[in-house]
C-alpha cells in the first residue's frame, strides 16, 4: 500500500518551500520527509532486498545540505540533476541490485520514464485510498471542528496584538509573514501555476511509488545486450594505440620535463595547451580497457596478450594524466584558476584513483569494478561540493594578483554566489586599484539588495554571513 495522504502533504510542503523561491534550507527540509516516505513505503511493501542500497542516503543528504551551507552557482544547478539520479540508483540497489553497466543504464532510463505509464493506476489507487479513509470517528470530527474554529481566532488575535506592540510583533513575525504570503498566493494568478505544479509532482511521485511496488520488482531485465567482443579488433587497436602513446609520452617527457622543443615553438605556448584533449584521451583509454576485458577469452595466449596491452595502456595513460595535469598547472600560473580548470584537476585525480580497481579488473574480469567506480565517483563528487571551489578560486587568483604580474579578472570573481565575499572584502580593503574598488563597491551594493529580500525558505549560511559582512561595510 502507498500512503497517498503523505504524498499529498509532501507535495504541499514542496509548494510552500520551493514555489518562486531560491534553493536554500528548503532542500534539506524537503529531503528528510521524502526519504522517510520512500523508505517506509518500500519497507511496508517488502521491497527491500539489499539494505546496502541505502548507502546512497549519505550523498543524497550531504548534497542536500550544500544548499544550506554553500552558495556555489555551478553545483547549485548541477545537483538538481545529480540528486534525482542518486535517488534512482538507491531504488535499483535496494530492490534489484546489479553489477552490469548496461543493465544499470537500462534501469536508470526505465525508472525515469516508466512511472509516467502508471499515473492513471496510481491516481485510481489514490482515489480509492481517500474514499476508504473518508469515514472519520466522532472524536476526529470534533477535533477537526475545534481546529477550524480555534485557528482563525488565534490568527486574528495575533494580528491585533502585533499592531499594538512592536516587541510582540517581532516575536510572532514568522507567523504573520507566513499567513501574509499564503493570502497573497491564494489571491494571485500564481495560484494556478502552483496547483498545476503540485498536481504534476503528486502524479509523478505516486506513479513512481506505484511502479516500484507493483511493477519494477516483477519485471524481467533485458539481458540480450551483446557487448562488443571482436578480440582481433581489440588486440590490433590496443597494440596500435600503445605504439602511438609510447611516441607521444617520449615527446612529453622530453618537452615538458627537459624543455627540449623545436626552436620555432615557444615553450610557454606549448605547455599551456592540450590539457583538455589529453584528459579526454585518458578517459577513452580506460573505457577501452573495460571493453577489452568484458568477456574472458578461451585462448590463454590471447588473454595474456590483451592483459599485457591493457597494463601498458594504463601505464602510458598515467603519463598522459601527469602531462595533462602539469600543462594545466603551467596554464593556471599565468591565467589563474577557474571552476573548469579546477574540475580538470579533480577529473585527473579521480582517474588516477580509478587505476586501482582497473588493475584488479584486468587481473580478474569478474571483479566488481562497477561498485568501486561508483563509490569513488560519488564520493569525490560529494567531496568537491564541500571544498568551497569559489573560495579557492578567489584565494588563488587574488594571491597571484598580489604577488606577481597576474591581471586579476574581477568580473569572474563577482559571481552570483557568496562563498568568496570575505576575500573580496579583504581585496577591497588592501588594493589601491581605483577601478577594482569601484567595481567591488557596485557589486557589494547589488549583493546587499539581492540578499536583503531572501525569505526563510531561501536561508543559506553563506548568504547570511555575506549579508552581515557587506552590511558592516556601509
């Protein structure tokens, strides 16, 4: 059974928290009851087949908390996609865990779109559920009647007393603001959009729960997907690529480490290009190794050859990763940090860590590589949400500005996030550049106006601290 009343209350909470609001403390406030509803529904319907799947709760809760703690624009929007994917992965690993990558992607797509087919069934169930619960006891009827009478009287008294005493008004301002906002919403055109969004959310959550409980657990998975397994092509490709990579890596070692390049090419220009391309090549190489080891080959000689080629590819890929990282380092020394450049470092570190399970997979292709890839990637992604990227970028770029000839791109630091406000205030106090001071003054004035209008649903620690700091400047 699905508790449709809880779903309805959750949808109402969603409308209160998110409609026409920026994301803030509202995300974690919504996440906790949603997770409780999901866990309770799965438990009551005996759909929990693997409790380890609930480990996905950790990144879901942590990523939801970032909306309260940090104010990074990139992750604020990126996590809107990542968090739902983590929910779906949790469904899969709690109900029907898999170690097969094709099946995992197939289930991901299925759990996104299939619930839409069962919206009618879930609405029919919901109607029956509400009709069943329609008959209330005499005690319940009396309680409801009492609340209907008491609440409006209490609201009226609070309004009257608030008009009579400012201290009392401040104490109960959150209640007054809440009902003012509620009345404004009910008598505005936005109420129709609010109802429409609430209906869509109710039907989708209900359809998802209905699908998980009644359909997904009984569905047979498509196991007819035949992976690419042309051993001859794989061998030729691995051997050819390794020859190319050996030549390329020799050039990298000579040029980057020993500064031996053509006299017509500037070393600084040579070093500060190609890191994105090299990062992509390294990803392709790891993917190729996974394809090569998908199926055990009966011929032991072929197995040994492919294993040797895979190990060699991994070693040469490591040199490519070092080259890419070094190039990026030289580039940021001149041009400073950006979010994209920092994420390249993160991607390269992640790939390097993934070498460990990849080596074990080359040795034994029955090793559960998907599990360790997933743990590594989700852990690192969650971690970078907490390292305060905007602060690191501002700190590094301001340092380069103050200790070298680096030309500070102040427009890049003036983003819509507030995580680097403290550093910009320090820069404003320390710099003698009138142009930077003027730009920062305009930025602080804009941010003060912007932050002053935030509601309680949008509360964010970084925004709150930034507002206090900027206010103290005036």
